[in-house]
C-alpha cells in the first residue's frame, strides 16, 4: 500500500468516526409535538379563577393526594394572587387522580366537586392541599366531612355526594382528557398550549405568563 492510499484511508476513518461522534454526542432534534387540543384542556364547566377561558390559561392536571402537587400549591396560590385583578388570566384545575398509587385520590376529588356544588370549590381545593398530610390515609372520609363542616357546607348533602360518587363522571372526563393529552404524571400543566411537568418556580412561571399576556 503506497503512502497516498494510506492517507486516503486515514482521512476516511476520521470522517466516519467524526460522523459517529456527532450522531452519538451532538445536538439532538426533538420530535415535533403539535399544540394541545384546547377542547381537551378546558371544558365549559371546568373550574377557573376567572371563568373557564381567558387570553392566557394555566391548566393544572392534579391529584389531591400527590405530594408534588401539594408542593406546587403555594406557587400556584402566588400566581393566582398576582393576577387576581386581571381577567385576561385564568387558572384552571382538572382532576387527574392517580388511583393506582393513591388510595384516597378519588374520594378527595369527589370532595372538591361536592364542595363546588355548594359554591366552595376553591376553598376545599386549598384545604385538601394544605392539609394533605392529615387526611391522606385510611380515614380520609372523616377528615373530608370535617372540612365540609369548617367551610359551612350542608354536610348531609356533602356526605351523600361522597357516598353516591355523584361526580364520578366529571372526574372520569377530566382524567380521560388528561390521558388524551399524553399526561402520565402529576402535576402537569399547560400554559395555553405549552406543556410543563413538575413543580414550577414562581418567578419563571410568572415571566412566561407575562410574555403571553403582551
């Protein structure tokens, strides 16, 4: 083999190895994800701080027994407070109970919906997250009834709603919408059609909202 042939082989090896390294370690393109189906994100009867729809909508799919959701709750309360006078922003909560791993996920969602029937959805929503460590066990129903009493609800009506699983179809629809949007963990969020997963940082989330409000 002459010197010129050896050089050509060497150059070829460098090109091949370089291409392999780029493919393995270089920047990767992400698969295009189409915008979320807004019909699955928010329904006309969804619980929203400024109604179900606004120019900028932050939707959470959450589980009341999920520790990460409880950790996200104070951030979301800050967000709601920051935009409480801005009708162009709404925060919407959708039920996504992880019943496979949380024994009281379903009944806590039922409790929030039963409170909503009496005009106290957000009050119960907040209590469930703020007192999660108290009720998230085998005796959940007793605590939930106590919260209903503390909120001044008709406890008989509330208890009947829990016993009859009156809002099971509402919760089932919420979860089905979430699954259609490829959600498999909580908390999961959509800021308009931008998906975010995990506990948000207040400053980062607020910047995103402000940008979309412009």
